[in-house]
C-alpha cells in the first residue's frame, strides 16, 4: 500500500555548503577541468609562441598601403596572408595537442577512408588533382601579372586617377579570388597518407584520465569508469565516422543524431553494463564542454553587421522565445516547463547549442533534450532546401534572404548551406546573423537558470497548493546563488575572459594566439566531449521514456507554432532593417557583388 | 539536466537474450544499409542537385556552432572588408 508522504520530510531541502559543493559537484568540477584545460593550453601557446613579434610590421605595411592607395593592393594582400599564417596552433606542444584531436575524415563509399589512407591512395589522389593544380597555377600567374600591371599604372599616377584605381582594384580582386581557388587546388594536390588510429588511441587515454580527475572527487567508481569509457569513446568515434559520410554531411545528418541513435539502440536491445553506466557521465561531459564553448562567445563580434543585425537577432529572438514559451504554457499547456523551454530555445535561438545550454540551465530530462534535438534536426533538413527555394523563386534580395535564413534555420552549418543555395552574399549574411545569435546563448542560459532557480524551483520546493515565499532582494540573491547551476558561471566567465583576451594586445595578436591557438584547441576537445555526451544520452534512454513527452503531439505543435512565428517575424524585421531603414548597410554588403 | 543519471537507466526489454541481440544486429544492419545507400541521395529528383552542390562545397552542414563552420570565417572576413571594419586595426 502506498504510504502518504509526510509533507515536512518530502518537501524539505537539505542544503549543502558551498565549499562542499565546490569540491564534489559536477558543476564545479566542469569549471575546474575546463579551467585546467585553458591554463594548460594557454601556457603551451605562450611557451611555443608563434612569431607574433612580426605582426606589427605586416600590419604597418597594410596600413601604409591602404593609406597610400585607398584599396587593398598586392603588398597589402601578401602582408595579410602573412598575418593569417601566424597561428599558435601550428607550434610545439600546442600542435601536438591539436593533432591528436583529429576527427574521422569525410568519406564517400569506403568508411575505412575515415581513418586511414595508404600512400598509394594518396598518390592517386595527388595525381588526379595535379591537372587542376597546373591549370590553377597558370591562372594565378596570369591574374598576378594583370594585377601588377594595373596596380603599377595606378601607382605611377600616385593613385589620383580614379579610372586607373578602379581598374587596379578590379584586377587585384580577381587575383585574390583566383588565389583562393589555387589554395584549394594546391591542398587537393598535396593529399597525404594518414592513419588516425594511433592519435585516436592517445586521445581516448587523455580524455579518460581528464574526466577521471574530476570523477575521483565527485565519487565515480573509477575501476568501473575505466572499463566502460572505451565503449562510450568507441561509439563516439563510430558516430563521427557515420556523420562524415559525404551525403549525410551534405544534408546535415551529423554525428549528434548517430550518437543518440546508436546509444538508444544498444540501451533498448541488449541493455548496458554497470561499467558503461558509470562511464556515461552525460552531465559532466556536457557541462565541461559548455564551459569550453563559453570561451567562443566573443562579445566583440556582435556588432559585426551593425544595428540591423543586432535587431534581427537580439530583438526578434527573445520575442519569439518568450512568445513560444508562453504559448506552450498557457495555450497548449505543455506538461513540462523544462521541455517547453528546451524546444523553444532550440527552435528560436540556435538549435543544438541553445538546447544543450537551456536543458542544462533548467535541469531538463535527457529525453526532453533528445526530443528537442531530434525535432530540430528533422525540420532543419527540410528548411535548408525549402527556404532557399522560396527565396530564389520570389527573387528576394540576397541580404534580406540571408538575414531571414540566419535568424530562422537552427544550426550554423545548415544556415551556411541554405545561404550557399541562394548565393555568396546571402551565405555571408546568414552565417554572420547566426553567429550573433549563437553568442546569445550565454544570455539565454543565464536568464533560464535565473528564472528557474527563482521561480520554477521554489514552486517545486513548496508544499502542494502553497504559494512560494515572497523573497526580499537579499533573499532572492541568496536563493539565486544557491540554486544557480554553477557551471554557467564558468561558461560566462570563459566568455568574458576570452573576449577581453581576444581584444587584448591587438586584434592580430588575438587572432594568432587566442582564436587560432587556445580557442582552436577548445573547439576540438569540446566536439569530442559533446560526442561522448550524446552517446551517453542515447545509452540512458528507454523508448518508453522517449514516448512520454511526445504524448499528444504537444512538442510538435509547439515547434511548428514557434517556427512559423519566427519565420514571419524574422522575414518582416529583416525586410524592415535591411531593405528600409538601413539600406546603406545592405548596399555596403553588396558593393562589388 | 538535473535529472540525468548515468547511462543505462533505460531498462532492456524483457525479451530473451537471443532476441535482444538479434534486434541489435538487425538495427546495425539497417544502419549499414542506409550508409551503403547514402550516395544515392543525390539521385532524388528536386533536391539531388542541391545535395551535390552542398557535398562539393564541403560545408559542415551538421555543425551546430559557428566556429565549427570554416565558411563562417570567410563570411566574417567578407563582412569586415565590406564594412571597412578591419582597417586600421592597430
């Protein structure tokens, strides 16, 4: 017979001291481990420093050329290439740490090529690309000669003749474009043999030890963990391999879907052993990955496309998010607030990244996150073909169309793909708008966490029917601090630190040391951590649990409502901003197109 | 995800060991078949050409964060150039 719960026991919370939390919880250990990672990588980038002292001299050449000519000359372009080639990730131990994170490569019909290519196969590839390289080299030579002639003519006139300047500008732009094609041909003609097995083996050991450090304090059974980890890791590798099949990759079916699907299959057929359960630390992997992700939220980039870009993202997105969440709660009465916020933010902010961040911030269940990600990926696969078709048929302006795609299609890769199907300018605008939206996830995660710990969680902690205690300002602050998912502090802290570092000494230094050094490594490791997390999610869900939130089709209704509203509002606001109010920015973006 | 527990909460079905393994193997064979058939996606009328374009462009379509997409950096450079945001930087 079911016992009646004793209210004072059931709803009473046991508070744990902050010091204890800092040493024993996943939230804090996600911060410590990510911090350890950043310290190690930063130290490596400084010890094996690229020649950053050369940066000012190249920048001086660029500035002088721009001052003199008023456009990008040949010397300017060459100095710029030198700056771009100075990267911390290509030096010393930083290079070693990056090389071991190599993911399975793209393949078409032979999956072994994801891991291994023999010298004979590489030679065949080189031979096949040799003709293309030869043609590209000839083209480059001719384009360079034309650019030099045009620039010399303009220089002789001391850049005072507008006609000659215009001709030089056009010839140099053509040379730059041919140069980029030449680089691609050169890289194909330099195909090298590879074998990823040893590096994958080393990476597995590194990651197993990395998470075991935190696991020891959190209280993992380390013996079980070390037995189970290789299985989770192997499934992650298989997921990456499947997601890199050329055609799956082209339609956006990524490792995320395969990781969850494979995990689900195993959990719901043969079941999983105790050691795999111990090793599948979903939350720990996700939170550590999210802190690393925070470093990529660089606030200096949000103004890249000006006020219209900010408006399309930072105004429309919160409006759609709040409206969709309200619709879910009040109109269709979603059974779970957590599912509501995860689907809403996945759909209107930035897909998987926002879903993970809001799921972690609200304490959503793993099947709720899975459902949101699954729905989003299915809709994305449709939207990347349908939206460009609509834009092309109706003859939408590329900048308007790009802003529309950037604000509505869920994941960055899919946004870029959809933009590419319209044209270069649309792709460029779409990618930039999506990046600004990506940066928003820090604010969204913070907002969701604050709302949950102040409003939702206290309601749950009350006796049924009782109104939560009204909090004073001080009390509210304490309440937020106590309940707040602490890893978000690491997430936001990383964002602030790296935003400052990137802009620190100079943008060139920031590019060479931060973007192409520390953050480049954080990106690689983060990808693997999330891979481990998605496999672990799949391994921990039963079909029954997955069916539960789908009951009544409410998540689907929520997604369709929110996305329809998003499509209409973004279409209107993007038109208003880029085609009516800030036409000058649109003209700037189309200049020379 | 406060409610997430270590992997394996999902209980295996109460079927016999043989049937469970058989289901797993069939599902994996299905994945293998899907992978084998994947190159034919380009033959689908209507979207086949678009898939070919995307495959050849080498865009990381499934990538979900901007720094995983190489083309993003090309886009950022283009925007900076067009908007005159990269000169002078120092």
